[in-house]
């Protein structure tokens, strides 16, 4: 199939199909990165169906159109790549609060004993137990607590902030995404810091006790104390941790707005 035939078929399809394809190209990486639109847990067919449904909604109901006509297939490919790159940036920003929760849980389990709960026999996985628990807890709180429309509105409004084909890769946009990623890492470290401090305090006390009483073997006591003490502190402070993580979810819409201003 030559380029002339592709161009002729493109004219027959009309701008509507092109607009839907560009919307899908922007939403596709968001669906694979952000857990509110599927993430890694949902099947691929479900995510593709959701992306197609949202693309049709944006075009038919919200009136999202391509301002200029696509004349050649190469121009269409270039526009699809631009939308895919911008959608990847949007998906990364939208998923950062949830990644912060997972990073915080893994940071906690690293000091508690390399995720002892997930390493138990017959479990079949060595993933971080606290990381997955905080991640799933944050997703549940966002979905049931009324914050999901805030994130989705930021994703939908992004088509008004940066219209189809208007994305321009700039240094400011890259620095904005990198800064947000650094903030998410800082949040993850802040979430895990109290438990990490408690486990280090346990190690310090056991070291002093072993120094004071060398005849008492306390090496076998350290690991259970770290696991139980860190788990108890995590259980007691889970409310404060969730408040810190939900604040990051509330800031997603503003972060997407700043990203759109830097990318157009």
C-alpha cells in the first residue's frame, strides 16, 4: 500500500477518526501508568476499551477536534507520536502519588527485614508487602473518597489546556516532570521515615544491650522486634501516612495544569 492510497483513505475517513486516534494516543499511556484508569492490574483489553470509549466521548460529546487538517500519513504519524509523548508525561504525573505510596512501603520493608511477610512460604512472591498495601489502600481511598473525579477532571481538562497537535516538547516541561518525580520520592521517604527511625532505634538498643551483657545472645531477637515493632508503628500511623499521600493526589490537577502551560 503506497502513500498516495493511504492519503486517499485518510481523506475518506475524515477528521473525526483522526481526532479519536489522537485522543487515544494521548490516553493510552495514561491508562497503563495511572491506576485510576487501569494501571498494571487491569487486563489490556479492558484498558484499550476504556481508552477508546473516552476518546469517543471526548470527540463526540466534549467536542475535542484537531484544529488543522491532516494532509499526509507522515503528518498523522508525527501527531500520534507527539500525543503519545505528552500522554506519557501526563500519565507519569498522575501516577506519582501512588508510586510515592509504593516507594514509602518498600523503604519501610527494607529496614524492617526485606518484606518478611511477603517472603513467607507458599506466598509465591517477594514483593514489598507494605508497599503493595499502601498502594492499594491509597487507590481505594481515592476511588471511594471522592477524589477520583478531581484526577479525572485534570486529565480531561488537559485536552483544553493543550489541544490536539499543540504539544511542544520543551525543557520547562521536562524539568517540571523531573521536579514532580523528585517530590514523589521525597514523599515516599517521608512516609517511611518514622518506621525506619523506629527500626534503627531497636537496632541501637539491642547493640547497647549486647554491649552491656555479652553473655546474652540477642541476635535472634532483633529481626522479630524490627518486624513487629515496625508493623505496629505502621498500623498506628497509617492515618497520618494516608493524609500525606492524599495531599499529593489533590495536587495532581494543579501539576497537570502547570505541565500543560509548559508544554504548549
